[in-house]
């Protein structure tokens, strides 16, 4: 207590003790958690040092922790190694933007993307990430980024061709820009693209190839273009991590059942209708396939003589012929065979001969569906 006198007025001041703030239970738990994390981190670091110097004292601790820790304490060399440096970007004056709308199934579209990257490289163009077919027989709504790793696709080819995810806004229809849409001539060599396609870019700047299947010749191209085509197929077109992880799991499930063969017969209804191959089909089935061929205006050849096409080697093998080929190749009768395709035209009746030769035949689609159910249970 302190008493001060100011004239006739006395002032009394009492010093109050500082208030004590009690720690809440939440603060206590927070301190405990932080302390536990800090101690555990120090212990892990101590064990890591022990693995380097191998003192006897820490060896036992390391072995004990390895039994209770679900992950190894040491980090793999592959993780510690720095990521590879990106390839140097190729410097060139772009002659325009190339848009491509792929058509057909996934295999056809994949081959077409390889061709279009090669064309863009040859003509010094900027390639827009390809658009996948959504109007084919399968009606798959997937986009490029749903199936392939877009970033890897762009980065892995940056030393060859410039690739962008989308067309610059100044070339969009919103700003009144009209781009040229056209199908290039099938099985064309580099001379066709340099003499007939390249001059069009000086006028339009943006060209969309609305058909891409078999638009580049397989043979007779320069070796560097053929190498680029292979590089796109085997390196640049990488599936998304989710698809790759799921694929590894499914393959592991199939391998657990022993040796197997994944057999794609290419004997679906759309394949037979497109090729015009009706060997072994009834008259009613041949007429049904013909009607389907005429229903799709972009299937070029309408009048097809099936026997002539077959003699030219342009028809898929029938399931009966596949059975003879597999027997001639020496496949064991008890091997597991997965039919990796859509519904076989003619269903079980066309598979009877193949099933008699190799009884262990199942649909890969059904097997994968069951495997997916087991994975996500």
C-alpha cells in the first residue's frame, strides 16, 4: 500500500497482483502433441545417423523401430536424387497453330497423335493439345487429360515441338476469327505437307485437322521423322498416374492366377461393318453389318466385296482361325485366355470352336470389373 498527500487530499494506491491466466486443457494438449512430434523427429534423425555410423547402441533401436514403423526409415536413393532437368526448348519461328481432332478408337487416336506431332515438327508449327473423339462407336466422353499426362506430354517433347494446352484467345471465334477445318489426304508423305499444307498457314494461321487417322505415310519418311513418331508413342504418351497405378494392380491380380494370354480378336460389330468383312456370317448378319456401314457417313467405302477384301488380307481372322493359329504356335490347352475386346459379333456361337480348343476363356472386361470391385471393397 502506498499513501501520497497532495495538499489536503490523501490518495491511497494499492498494487493489485497480476492476474494468473489458467492454462486451458486445449493448450496443454497442444504442448504435449508438439513435444511428442519434436521428440519423435529427433529420435528418427538419431536413428538415421546411427545407420550411417553403425554404433552398437543405435543398432538395436533401429531394428526395434523397423518392426513398429510401417515404412522404412531410410529414404530410397531414387527419391533423394534430384529430378531430371527439363530438356532445352527448341527455338524456332512458329508458322502457325495446328489443332487436331482425333477420330476412331484409342489405338487409332494414339497413332494419329504420333503423326500429328511429327507433322507439327516438320512444318515448324505450334501444336494444340489434341482433342479426342467423342462421337465414335464407343462414345467415350474422355478428354486428353483424362487419359494421358498432359504435363509430361508437353515437357518431354519441348526440344522438338512447341505444344500449348489451348489456342490463344485472339484466334477464337469469340473475336471473329475463322480457322480452316479440313481433313488432310490419307497416307501422305512430307512433300504433301510442305507443298500443300504449309502455304495454307500463311493465310489462316490456325488450321484444324478434323480427321487424323492414317494421314501420314508409314514408309518412305526421313529417319528423324520416324524416330520422332516412335518417341511420341513410347515416351511422350504416358498414362495418368491414376490409370498406371490401377493398371499395375489389375495386372498383378491377373498374374496371381498363373500364365495368361490377352487376346484381342478384332471381331466386334463395328470392326466388321467398317471393314466390310462378312466371312462366316449369315446373310442376315451380312445385311445388318452393311446397314451399319451406311449409317456412318464418314466411313468412306460403302460398296465392299467381302471375299475380295479377304483375299487382300484386309480382314481380321475369325475366332475359328485364331484357334488354329494358337494351336500351331504351341499354346497349352489349359492356358488362361482373356478376350480383350468388346462383345464378339455372333456371341458364343462364334467362340464355340475357340472355346473347344482352349476351355479356359473368359471376358477380360468381366474379369476387370470383378477385380475393380475387389480393389475398392
